[in-house]
């Protein structure tokens, strides 16, 4: 075959192939014939019924409970009531003591001598007054001598009481029930009046003193439940301050700490104050809820209806622990919804298949 004829033949074949392609591509559909569309792969979850909370997170420290009407403070610094020399220490750190327990004894040699002298003086005064009392009725003494004896007796009694008090002050006692958390003195040490010798704390009466941003103050009130240190224990708000700290923009809040919490004075902690609670509400996984705008209270979820995904407008409520409260007419517990892929589902109903 000659080269010209070969070229013509090839050109004819190319035209035929193009014609076939065009016929296939632009072939009109017959009545009732549908185009097969690719479906979307999605993950599926379900609506659950639960209790959600709105909370305020705050930070602070563990402190002894302060004084309140009808309640003494839960801690005390034990100060020396007089100047002296520490003769003996009767406590150790970590020791549980009761009110009145002797913690320190100061050198009492001078006080012992004074007490002995006062006792002897009282004995003499008592004997003299008794004698004068017997002589006065029989005119064996004068009224003046009797009155002087009576005065000496009263003075001797006062001197003895003072000597006993001076000796008692050398026995430094615990002012409250609690635990000795700090001992500052040593035997032989000279102490002055009001020298701090020890510190006692009632570890069963602790509070969390935290700072809350002033913008959240309106939702705070006494009696609200509080989760302490990651939810390990619970407490109650007992005080909400009314003065904003101009340096930090926060208000002080105090929360009770149960004795079983195992917390210690001075310990740093975080708390979650429960400011709102919605019981028995419907919730969806956080990734399944798409808000209309960031932080908006409206948005949508995607319902699974057979083999299709359909958007459903919802009202968005509380968020907690990876769940979001949702509300809309017709929603029920257990209803299947698109979870991780909800944001990618188009507005119109979309064919789907579920990823196991």
C-alpha cells in the first residue's frame, strides 16, 4: 500500500474514534435513567442524655479557716506570754494536741521561790487574822489591829494568786485543738514577750482561698458546689468577696475543704465552681456540633436518615467533657448523627456510607 493511502486510512480511523467518543459522552438519557453519584464516607455517633455543668475555674491556695461569728480561727501562733529561758519542749511537729496542752516550759526557779514566799506570807496572815478575830470580841485587841490583819490577809491572798499566775505563764499552752505544724524554739533559748514559739493548725478546718475574675462574679453565690483539684474532692462556696483587686481584676472567694481531701495548708490548687447545671439534657459529641459562628448559641448537627446525611438546626447549650448540649424539635436519645465529619457535610441531603 502506498504511503498516501496509508495516511488517508489513519485519518479516517481517527475521525471514527472521535465520533464514537462524542456519541457516548453526549448520549441523551432515557426517561427514568439516573446518574450514579459517589457517596461520602462518615463516622457516626449518637445523642446521649446526661447532666452538664457550666463552671468557673479559679486558682488559689489552701489556708486555715479564718475567724467567723461563733467560730474561732483554725490556726494560731503560740507566743510566749512572758520573757524567760526555754527549759523544756513538750511537743513535736506533727503532734495532735488539745486546747490547754502544755507545749513549752520556761525556767521557773525564780517563780518557784516567789510562790513559796507568797504561800508562807499567806499562812502568817491567816494565822494573825484568826488570832485578831478571837481577841476582838473579848476586847483583847483593837479594831485597828483587827482591820490591819484583815488587810494583810487580803494582800497575801492577792500576792499568792499573782505568784501562781506568774508560774502558770511559764507553762506555754496550746490555745486550740489542732496539730503542731511548726516549732520555732529550742531548749536553753532566751525568749522575749510575744516571741512566736510554735504554730498550730486544725487540719480538719481548711478552706481554699481562690481568686475569680471579676467578670464572672455575677454568677457566683454562696452554697454553690465546687470540685477541688481536678475533681478529687468537693466543697461549697462559703464566701464571695465584694471588693475587686485593682491589680489582678479578681475577687476573693473561699471554699470549704472536707477533711478527707488530704490537702495541706499552703498547697496550691485549682477549683471548678459549678455556676449552672442542666440535668437530663440531650448532648452530642463536640465534633458533631457546628456553631453558626464562634461561640454562637445556634448551629447544626447532621442526622443520619437511612443512607443520607441531613443537617438539623439546633440550639447550643452547655459544654463539658467533650459533650455539647443540643436542643431541637424531634431529637431523641440514641438518634444517630454524623460525628467527626459533620463540618464537611453539604447543606443539601447527601448520600453517605458509614465508616466502621
